[in-house]
């Protein structure tokens, strides 16, 4: 059988993209075959189509790190034919064909069964961004973060993970301070539940000090770089920051003082290789963490395979707020 897919391939030093018709033999030998009903765009997908990138580990490659659909064949006892499932992370869309296709094959231990009442569309709307936000809160609460301890800062709040984090924290009863460099997004963040919205320069206002004022009980940092360093300096005693982003840089400078004088914690959040049992545990609460109406409010647009090129360009240029969904059979 044949299927359609959005493919990126290398031609010397250049990359070319487009929709191709492929045969099932292109999908490899993994035991679980999924008819993809919905996928979603993520920033990592924009990276694999950039010449010279170090993200894509094979060519030709079908990108798409988020996908959900129906199992149509399974060589694994734990995965039933007809089940509604999702897959994300691991090597999807990087070293293994991903979700921008009508069909995909994946290992059984990459598959997450959808909870009752969660559709494939709902699942990819939440996607890696929502999973990362939920995992961040899970780790913060394991470290002792509670609503009564004070405000929680979310940096890069208008991005995918940041938006999901603002919404999730607010519905869990936290006072959320959202930080963004985009003034136009302030009303949007308030609509998601932010108690207040500040500019990113307000986060870094005390740069140069070993320790800043104790401002935040905890933080979800989606930026990294100098912003992460500033957040660490301004955490309250015993506070923690869950760090998952690097748009502001992949390194930061800090002294040991926040860690040994205030006892703060830096919690790294990895959404790629999270063990499958923890991944499944996080997804079991998705319907309550991100109700359908909340998730749908974050959908910016929907495209078919032919619209992926333009949508990726807009996402890379920061012209998109919210989620862009892909319906491969459109």
C-alpha cells in the first residue's frame, strides 16, 4: 500500500521539502502501524528543515514529533488493533519517521493509549507542549511547590510550553506571573489565567547581583540563557525552577549562592526520553489538566500536508501564537 507524507531530503548542501507518495516498505519494521489522524507543528519541526541543522539525524525524513491516530496493525501484545493512541518524543521526526504522514510505524514502547474521552485531535492539541508543562508542574510539586507558597513565574509565556504552563498552573490554583517580550500577547495570557504579565526585561532587572530579591516561589522557564540565571537569583528560599527551553541560549552563568544560601533547585525537564511509564502516567490526567475547550482555545490553524511548508516558515518567524494542527488526509 502507498501513503502520502511530507518529506525533507538532502541534496548536497541543500534541503528540499515536499509531499511525496511512499510505499509501506519505507516505514521500517517496527511492530505498531498507526493511521495518523492528527499531528501538530512544534519548533523542533522547523529546525529539521533548516540547512546545516544538527537536529535531523537521517535523510530522507518525515518530520512531526507529535502524532495521534488509530492502530491498524500490531505485532505487540500490549497494543491492540483499533486502539486510539498517541506517540511523541524519542526519535520521532528526528531519527525516525514522524507524524507528517498518513501512516507511521513505531516501537510498542513509544505508544500511549488515549485516556477515555480524549480524541486524537485533543491529544495533539495538547501535544509535546502540554506534556512538557504538565511534567514541569509534576516535578515542581514533587520538590514541594504549592499554591500557598507564593507566585509562580512562567518565562516565554506566549510560546507553546509557556501558554500551556500558564493555563495549567492557574487552574491548579497558583498565582501565575507570565513573562513575555510580546506586548500584544498580554491579553491572551490573562485570558489563560495569568494574574499579571510582565516584560522579560523585568525578569532580568537585577542582573549583575549575586542574589536578587526573593520574588518567586517557583518558576517554569522556557527560555534559558540569561533569563534562567536571573530566575535562579530571584527564587524564594527553597524554591525551584523547572527548565525546558533554550531559545535564550544554551548556557547561563550563575554562582553557587542561590543553591547553598537559599536552597533552591534547578530541575531539568526532558520531554524526549521520559520513560514510557511516566509518560503514560502524565497523559492519564490530560483530560483534567487540559480540558477540550481549553486546548481548543489554543488552536491557531489547521493545515493539510500541502500546507506544512508555509506553516513551518510562519512558526520559525514567530508569527504563530498557539498550536498549528496537521490533518494528513485533508
